[in-house]
C-alpha cells in the first residue's frame, strides 16, 4: 500500500515538474539549462513511479512472456543491428571513398594523362567558371580534379551579372567562359554554350599549356598538293583543331616562297604531298633535323615526294607497294581489303597506352628501316603475317605473288631518334607513317586515329614534358537498328505470347497434379 501511494506521488510530481520545464522552454525561455534539467528530472520521476507500482512487475512479467513480444524484440534488435552496420559501412565509405566506373568507354574516369598533369602542379591552380550555377553537372568532374591534388586545385562559379571586377580582370566577353589561373598566368579554356559541359580533354590540355614556359609551334608544309585546312572530307580542319586544343599553335608554311626555317618550329609536318619537293626544300628539312628538331612525315601510296636524300641518312626507304589484308578481315567489317585495322602496336611512348584499341588506315605503304648505330628506330605501326605488300598497282590483285609481292609482318609506322651524344638533352626526332588518310576529316575522329597523330606530335615536341594525347571520351553507340518485322515480333512477344505461354504452362501443371 505504501509503495502504491509513493508511486502515485512520484508520478504526479514528475508530471508537474516536467510540465514546468516545458513551459519554461516554450513560453518563458528564461533559463534553458534549468528547463532541460526539470524535464529530465520529471521523466526520471515518472519512470521511478512505474517501477515502484506493484502492477508494473506483473505487467512486465506477462509482457515479456508473450511470444509476440519476443518476436518483436528480436525484430527490433535485428533492425538496430542492420542500421548499425549500415552506418558503419557509410562511415567507412566516407573515410575511404571507392569509385567504380562500369561504363565501356570509362567516361567517368580521369585518364592517366590528367592525373600526371594535375599531380605535378608546382603552384595553386584555380578554375573560374563565369556562369551563376552548375546546371549541367560539371561539379562532379571538377571534384574529380580536386581529389587528385586537394592542396593545389580550386574552382569557383562566378555570376557575370554581379562580380564586375573579376570580369575585367579576366577580360570576359561571354557568359560561359572558363578560365585558368596558375600563379600569375591566366588562360581561357573554352566558352561553354547553353547546356554544354566542360570536358576533360579541353581542361587537361589547357592545364598542360598554362604550365609550359611557351606555346609550342607546329608548321604544316604546303605547296605540294597537301590536303587543305578546311572542312571537306579530305581536309585537315579536325586535326588542326585537335592539335590547337593540345596547346599548340598551328601555321602553314611554304618553304618555296619563304626559304627560311622559323626559329620557333618545334615540329614541321609533311602530310600527303602529291608532287615532289624542291631540292632546296629537302635541304632545309635536313637542316631542321640537324638542329635537333623534329619532323613528322605522312605519305600515301602512289606518290613520290623525292625526299630520299632526307630519309636515307636515317636508314629509311619507302616502298611503293600497297598493303593488302590477305584474310579479308577489314573487308568483312565493311572497309575493303586495302584497309589495315591496327590493334597491336609497337612498344613506344607513342603507342604504349593504345594497346588493344582500334585505329584504321586506308591505302597504306610499307616503310623499311635499316638505321645506323647512332639512330634508334622503334616500330609503332605494323602488320601481322596475313598482310602482304602488293606490287600490282594501281589496281591491286587480291592474290599473293611471291615473285613480286612481299609477305608480312611489315612496318608502316616508325619513330626514330638521332642522338650522337648520349649526354645531350634533346635529339633530332622523326616519325614516318605510310598513310595520311587517317588524319583527314573522314578518318581523324574514327576510333583512336587521332590519338596516334597527337601522341606522335607530343613525342616529337621536346621543349617540355608533355603527357600523351587525351581526347574527349564519348559513350559507345549501342543502339539497335530493328526492322519493322523485328519491332512487330517484339510487340507480340512481350505482352501477348510470353504471358500466354506462362498461362498454358500453369494450366498443364495444374492438370498433371490433379
């Protein structure tokens, strides 16, 4: 009886001081700490009153003896355990983030070139985006860059209508401009159109460019029927644009009109000349190599630029035959048997990151090398034993003639370096490929054709340590082109035929069980 009276007294007293604490918090807001102490004290008194009540023990005994209570308790504890495990896993994920890119083209994974460029920053780099907000999800890419070098990489979105001072500082002309600030240098990356995203290739190539002391220069030799720098199928505008995105300047040069080598000519490119070079031009190119500079030569079959005097000191001889795929693999893929499909490359910095990736070369001539002792030659493009060099031109025969044809494997792309003194920092470099169609507008964007060209230029340029080419990654096109009959068949299979088959199967099973 005494316990019952004490229990009721504690209950009412606890309710009273608990209500007093709630009133202090909600209405008076005087001493908040005292209010919380009153609320806690009231709850403790209420719990104490229940523990002293004789009926509580009986109720608890009956409650815990019920099967439903035991099952519910087990479920509650299991739920608590699952929640605890999930919280722990999330804590580990936050502390040690692991990201998996399951896309075929790895479009959400930064390339090795980007990682090298960002991790080797000597000064802080800030990316300024002159648009008020990220409406196309660029923050994910920017955070990927920041994770590579958190102490050096920063980015900021700027509202062009608000911060006029920054607009003047970076000389912003259009909304959507992206600028880099590296030390005391600034550089425009690109102008983003409405809904356009910043891509890795553009940003990384700009970072590489702003890190350099000066902009490298590539000259395209003209005057011999070379492809024009325009948007026609046989033009070079796509190639030129990609080279400029790598941070190079690109300029045409006609040595017949101006027979002087530019001092800033890091690389001179001779691409698909249709007529012979003048002897004086050949001599200027030889002088260019003797100055420990670089030369890129891309030659199609059925042409004779008469540059033997330039190539013979390097041990290079051009073969006028054309390569034929003896197993018709390229023909089965719709390219014709005069197209070489390359997936296995030579061991060289130009191609070491491209193993297993496809590049296409239509109408290819072999390149034979027998270099001197002071010249190192490395094959970058070659064929297998199923390819031969056909001598019956211009209409190549599809059968191999051992008397006049040459069986593979055959080289058609070679990278050479002449270094007479092992201690010298730079050397003359030469890349020669027996094909030029892969750099034209109809071939440059196919598979990894452009990477071969850009990697070759970056290896030839010796003024600064450039990582090899990085170009935009695009999702693979996996669309199914279905005929009308196939579409109709799918329309019948999913909603009609498959459910009917399931229904018939169920009826058969029911009849068998009966």
